């Protein structure tokens, strides 16, 4: 009888051992598959930058944003990219964006280290400092595309609409208020409670900023006139991640 009791126990233990081994094997296989993703360490070089046209860079931006929206970003090897770019940088573009933490510029366009310059200020406007930075990015460093990007529900734009009075913010908002005036013919409720109206002001702020760049930077204006760069306005949708490029 004792032998009969032992046999079922052996069968049970063997069965448990089989399934445990099989599950572990599957887990190891999955882990191995996950680890097999090849990281991309390629960086922008002077030769590659020189070979690009402004139109090609713009198309590259659109494709990168498509990958971002589909959660299919390039698996960058940041450690290797950092090493490769330590001796120099040759970005293909410069993006002037808002300070907003919900606008991760490099991710939005699926860019790695050394691919783009990013300038940030609340309300994405230009002053002498930012104009100088844009001139460095284009004339000196060779970037082919200048993108001025506003975004949905911009707090700086809303503050300009509401005429907020608070410390240095008050003076800063004067840079954005021309866009509010540009939107004076909007048919509808002109308050920050109307998201469509806020979006129109954001878009006009982008257009106003581009006008300021062309007027106040002869260097950038000449580069654009000679076809060496493109200047594009853009609007970023916080909900979808989509970037819509605007007309001038």
C-alpha cells in the first residue's frame, strides 16, 4: 500500500516540475526577445547635415511625429550618442517651444541626442536673446529648419488674454498680447473659457513670432530668402500628440 501512495505523489510532483520548467522557459524566451531590441546609436554628422534639404528635414519631422503618436519611438542608445556628440554637434533643425512640461519636443519628433536645438520660453516668443540663439543654430551651426511651436491650452497665452498682473510675468505677457489683438475679429466668446478661441490666439502667436523673426533678424531672413532654411509654424495637440504645421 505504501508503494501505491508514493506513485501518485511522484506523478503530481513531476507534473508540477514540467509546468514550472515550461513557464520559466517561456519567461526566459520573452525576456530574451525583449533584450534583443537593437539600440540606435547613429548621430547627425556634418556630412549628413550638409546633404539634407530644408524640405527633407520637415518631412523627417512629420514622420517622427507619426511614430510618436503611434508609440513607436526609435530605441535610442543615449549613452553612445552622448559619447559620439561630445566633440561636436550638427543639428538638422531648431525648435522654439513653450516652457510647458507637457511638450517633450525631442520625443514629439522622435529625435536623439544632437539631432535638434530646442529653445524654450513661456509663450514661445522671441527677444534679442532668442533671436541670437536662432541665428547661432542656423547661420553658425547649419540647421536647415526653424520651427516655432505653440500648443493646446497654453497657460502663457491664457494669462495674456486675462491680462494677468504678477511680477515679471506681466512684462513677459506683453510679448504675447499682439497675438490677442490679432484675434480681435474672432466670432465667438473671447475668453479663456472658450478653448477654440484660445487655440486661435495660440496659432496667431506663432504667426506673430515668425513675423518678428523675419523683421528683426536680417541673418535668418536672408537664409530663408536664399532657400537655405525653412521657417515653419506648428501647433501641438496635448491630447493626441499630433503636430499640425500652420500656414504663414
